């Protein structure tokens, strides 16, 4: 495997933990051996031993001095060397977690148990927490936060846990406690909030205090949080508290200050995140040990979200919260808070928190200037706040089915021609797959798809054989039909891909992913996956216009001919979330969940080389490398030029003259209009999957040394 492909593969933390465990074991063994042997030495030997030990100590001190000096030379300060040593020593300890975190919280890698654990959201101020709270209110979840103990609702002195609706007609509930402050957390503990299993999500500003007091070993918590760059968060807080007269921490004296003036003042909340995680008051100093503890707490116990990646973060939260995103209400809330094509970077999230359409409170958000990282304002603010460390990616609680894992080659191992495997093109309808196959026929390749089983081609079906279906075209097909379930089963019975002496096939092409990889491939002869993808809504619209006129198709629907697109898009027409369903093997009537979406993503990530219809030429070049096609061959060059020179984004037009039936133009749909949003709700999982596929396309650039836009881990 090339270095770029190795970089693309995921890495785990087990090796690091094992090495630390071995080091501790080795250290313990050495100490034990010394303590046992020393009493048996005579006096002379003892003196020699002491001298040897002292020599080792002196050498160690010299080595340590060299370590600190060399690190100082490298980093420009000797303290960096001390920190590296302290970090190493701390991580050698038996546990890197505070006792309450070790015993009261579930590990981030543990599969969620929605019946036993209670989730807690740490609301870091000015980091998108208010938006998250209102999103889950929109979904009708029962929350514990400040509103529950508001005296206006008459439940602030109850001695038992009560769930109630604070606002009539809003259809969201709260518990009668205020878990955002320490006093409220103590009250919630006395009332047995976690033990009552009444709350979907607890919000707090005091993560350490809440983790220590609300939970126990029998009733554990799962922690979630949204984070934002500390400098940006601090600047946002400065502008907010200039005007927030309703806040307890309102600072009228800041009203006429500039950021430069404010940043030069002593800051009572320096290193806010570290203070809160380790449970120290703001008057207490935090040191590097506290930083290490905080980092380990986040790494081992937090589902991490980023304000700048709000939608993706919420999607991860939804998974660990066990939310059914197939429910209409949940889907509608996601669409409302995260419209299609929105790019919620930090400042846009803040602006969105002012919009009534997102059920937000205008008093919680403020627009303010943004500063470049090289500006004096940014730099002086940064001196008060340490830079953010990138969090680890969230663990996916899915596993690829065993037949899929065994019968398909991993994408990083599947390049070039290989006699022990066959290229498998997953044909996603109306995404450019027909054009791609015609290009490969033009190159003289042999395909197994729907053409070989067409009755108009009279072939001997008693044996497997290839033939040329069109005169003047060098392309060939095998006399099997793998476009339908019946065709795949028939091909399997005839020994397709199972016999070494059968005719060579360059590419197998079908839309029936699950049945094909199960029956046609096996651990001895695997499939190598690749596919072209298109935005699900654009694909659905294209298919609607196509099936209005495609009388030759078995799925032609004469009723659609008189429908407008707006009418057609009002409800599911039997193909909702086609991609996810095909990948995970669920029929159109079966409910989908976030687990299915995650499994589909995992399959794409591990098994598929992905291409995009709107980047057809570049995708085709990647596929050619994948298939081992010689692009310097004159015939291949002619075919590439013919089939890529006129490709359009909206509809593949190259074959317009060759097959007007399968390619055509149609009106474009307005993005984020009423019809688009309706289709987005219907195809919600496919839209999420396509966003992931676009990112995966960028990440896979490292496999071709094209400079991927996204860092691969």
C-alpha cells in the first residue's frame, strides 16, 4: 500500500494504550526485582549496589538535563521540555481520570444504553449550546435546565421530580430543577433526578460538579458538549455582556470599551474550559496537570461537537441520544435549524440564534466584529486563552456485516487489475452511470449488466459467453442479466464469477448492491466497489421527469405525466432514501434510523471509491486509475474525450444524440424552496449520506496525490 493510502486508513488508540501498559509492567518488574535482591547482598555488595544506583541517578539527571536543554533549543523555551516530561509521567499513572469521571460516566467508546444512562450536555457559553437546547425542545424532548425551577411556573419548591410544559401549546417539557448552577444540582441530587429516568437531556454549566453529584456507578451519565475556539468565544462574550442587561453577569462598564482595552484587563475567567472540567474555582490557578486531566476527560468521556460544524455535531449527538430521525417531527426540526446548503460557521450560528424561525431568543445572541487571527485584537485575546486542541473523532457504533466485509475489497487495497477480484460498479440511477458504462464499452471493455440478458440478443444461455451487442462498437457484454434480483440469482446458479475458465469480465454493474455482493462475490473472489453519486434531490427530480415519459421502463407511471413537480413532492412515492436502503439492505417500508445512516457511511468509507456526477471528468480519471486503464492508449483517449467533453452538471448530455431516451434536460428546482424542503424531508438520510460522500471524495484525493481538501485520519 502506498504511503498516501496508509494515511487514509483509520487508526486506533489501542497500540498506545498497550505500549503504556507494557512500560508500566516493565517498570514495576524492575522495581520488584531490585527490592527482592537487595536484602540478600552482603555489606560490600550493598556498597557497590548503592554506588551503581547513584551512578544511574547521576546519569539520569544528566540525561534529563540534556532532554530539557534539547527541547528548549527546539521549541524556544525550556518549559516545553518540562511539560513533555510531566505529561509522560502523568500518563504512566494507573488512571488518567478523576474518580467521579472514572466511575460515574460511560466511556466514549461504549455503545449507548438508552435505558440505563442519562445524557448531560455541558453548555459552554457562546458556543452554540442555546441552539442545541432549542433544537431538542423543538423535538419535544424533556430537558433539565434553568426554566424548570423558574418561580413563575410554581414548581421551584417541589420535593419530588415533576415533568411539566412551561408554555402551553409549545409541546416541550422540562423537569422542575435548575441543573445549570451548583445549588440547583444539589437540589436535583436530593430529589433523585437521574434515578427517576424522567429526563432526556440535562443541561449544565458545571460539568464536574454535576458529574460528581448527579450520577453514581449504578446510574451513569454520557457527556456531550459543543466547543468553540476560546478566543472567538471570549470576544463574543465581551460584546454580549456589554448589552445583556438581563444577565447576572452584565457588565455596563464594558459598554464603551474597545476589544484591545478589554483584553488588557485582568480576566476572572481565564482558561474557562479547563477550570470547569477539573472543578476549580476561577480564583484558583490551573497548571499543566490540570490541562492533562481536562484533555483526558474530554478524550475518554465526551462526545465532542464543534460550533463551526454544528449540523454534523448535532447529528452525532442524535445518534448517542438514540433519536429516531425517521419521525416527522425530528426531521422537520433538523430541516428548520439546518437548511440545505447552510454553512454554519461560528458567526452564522450566532446570527441564526437570533432568528425566530429557529425558535431562538434574540436576547441570547449578538452580532459583533470578527477579527483576523493576525490582528492585534486577536493576538492579545489569545494570550489570555490557550489555543484549542482538535478533538478526536466520535466513535461510530456500527459494524459492517460479515459477508460484506469478507466479499468486498477495502478501498485502499483495490487499485489496478487483479485476477482474484472483479470491479463492481454500483449503478445509482440518474447519476451518470449509463454514460460511464458507454465510455468503457467504447474502450473495448467487457461488462456484466442488464444488456447481456436482453432477449433480442440470441445467445446460448447454457454456457457463459461474451458477445458484441452493437456493430461498430468494440464493447462486449456477458450473457447474464444482473440488474434484478431474479437475474442475479440466475447468474449465481450459472456459476458467474465462480469458475476460473469463464470469460473475462472487466466490470459488473448493478443497482442491487446487497444481493450482488452476497451471491456473486466471495472471500476467494472479491468485488472492488466504485460508484458515481449525485445530490439525492436532484436525482429524484431527474427521475420524476424521466418516468413521466419513459413508457419503456417497468417503473413508468402514467399518473405522474399530469402532475406538477410540487404535487409529486408532497409525499413519498416509494423510493425515500434509496441509497441508504440499498446499502444497508432495507426495503422501502422498513423504518430507518441514524444507525442505518452510520452503517451506510461506514460501508462507503471502507469499501467504495466514490465519484461525483458534477465532477465527472475528475471522477472518471480516478476510476481509470482504479481499473488500471491506460489513458495513453489512443483509442482510450478518443473515448475519454468523446464522453467527457460535453458533460453537464444538471444532466449528462454527452449521450444525447446516442440515446435521447435516457438523457434529457428539465427545469431546475429552486434550492431551499418549498418543493426542495419537502423532498429534503422525504430523503433526509440520503441527503446526509451525500454530504458525507462529498467529504469522502475530498478525502480520497490522497489516494491519487491530488491534494485532498480534507485531512484524513
